[in-house]
C-alpha cells in the first residue's frame, strides 16, 4: 500500500490525498484507489477495503 499527497497548483486552496492498495491472488490483481479531500485519509478503513477487495478474488 502507498499514499500520495498532491498539492494543487491553482489559486483554489485545498489538497487531495490518494491511497493506493494492490492485492494479488494467483494471476488476478486488484487495485484500489481511495481519495480523501481536506482531511487525513482514514487508513484503517482503507486497509479493510483493500482486504475486502482481495478476499473477493478467487
């Protein structure tokens, strides 16, 4: 799992946080992206989402 903080270059104030998770079961891969605006991302909820996505693979 990894995270990216992207600062805006426009005059509009704000920021985005993007979390990425990658899981694999055999030859099948799941990629999960989670975006959080204005606040810190909810890492525990993101981890559960990634686990749920990987568990739905074969």
